[in-house]
């Protein structure tokens, strides 16, 4: 069977593996396709794409995962086969990157008030060319000996309700969908398991997604069964992926996959929608 992992992060956001290395790793692991879906950035796509060109039978899906807020809950919107040269998309992502920078500084200031000192310089070293996310700050806390591991840093300082938590700029799911559609991409609701309940998932789907992420490491058999039923009823494409981040998360590339025919379906839908 030909398999695709359609949810992967790189060093362009908060992953620890370079885009080109992701492609090599995917091929070594026998995958037929991967989608690069970095948080709020498309900066990793070109490098991955150039690497993928070396392999005739491998497909690189240009994607993104945009963070939004709905009913006070984090909702992540995946975009597939986006036109990553779209000027409107590039401009908006630039803004989001700047806002993440400001937020990163705010979190550092909050930590300072608690007697925890992480310099912006240290953080920048970890972020590299990426866009600042809480995983980077968690890593900085670990490196400086304030936490044993990334998860503990999150639980103690960074999750919602904890002392150094700072929310991101609030984008609505509809705004993310708009942005992706304007860039001729296919919209998919990411990891629905992280929403409050099934009713909330159905409410979010009213925004008009093209697909829903069915295969995901945290999804039980029962939950996937329900998602497949919903997808069928609403005419959504069921996608899936591992949400691989490299070392910072206990998930391997290819831990969740879908058949390659899902990639074809996404492309076909793109063709129909944006003739
Ligand atoms: P940010 O976009 O900066 O708010 O960071 C979000 C990222 O942090 C997610 O994509 C996850 O990889 C990670 N994350 C969010 N919540 C947690 C948590 N409770 N424990 C560990 N990692 C988390
Ligand atoms: Zn992440
Ligand atoms: Fe996500
Ligand atoms: Fe993700």
C-alpha cells in the first residue's frame, strides 16, 4: 500500500528536523508522500520541494497549519496544495510571525517576574529560522535547567491557565479558511480530538471545511469511526498524519498515515474548485 503522512512540522516552525531531511526520512520510511504543514508559515516548503524533486515517485504536498480560536478553544486549520507564492498569504503570514515575536517577548517578561531568566538571544538560537512557538520556549526552559523536559515546562509554565501563558493573536477559523481558499488551497480541520466535544466539532465544521483529519496518533478507533461517519455525511475528505515535530514530541514520522489516494482526492478537488 502506498502511504502518505499529511501532517508534518519542520524547523521552519517548531519542529527539530529540516525540511529536506523530512523528505529523506519519509523516503527511507517508505512513504509515498508527505505534507509539510508548519504553524502559520510556508517557509519550509521550498526546501522540501527541491529535495523531493530528486525522487521521481515521491510527492511533496505544500501545506500549512493555521492556528485559530473558536469558543475560547484552539482550532487548527490545515491547508493543502496551497499556492505558496500567493502575495496575500505571504503578507498575512508575515504579520502573524511578527505577532508571535511580540508574544514570545511577553512570555519571557512574565517568566522574569517569576525569577526565571531566558534571554531573547537564547530563545532565538533555538528558534533559528522558525516562527516562535511555545515549544521553543519550553526547550529554552529545559536547556537552562528550569524544567526536566518539554512537557513539564508546558505543564508548569506555558499551558493556558499557567503563570507565563500568553494567548496568541486571535484569528477566526473563517479567516484561516478564507486565507487558504484565496491561495487556492484545500481546507481541513486538524486533530478534532483537541476540541471540547463532538458538538463543538460539528459547530466548527459549519465554517465550511473541505476535509477533516481522521487518522491521528491521539484518535481512538471509536473516534475515527465517528469521524468517518461525519465525513461521509457532510461530503468531507478524510485526511491524516502524525503531527511529527522531531525530538520534542514522542511521535515518529509516519505514525499516522492515509492511503496515497487521499492525496489524489485533494488534488482533484483543488482542480474542481479553482479551475
Ligand atoms: P503555540 O502555537 O506557540 O501556541 O504552540 C502550540 C504548540 O505547542 C502545539 O502545536 C503543540 O506542539 C505544543 N503544545 C500545545 N499544548 C501543549 C501541551 N499541553 N503540552 C505539550 N505541547 C503542547
Ligand atoms: Zn507545533
Ligand atoms: Fe495542531
Ligand atoms: Fe501540527
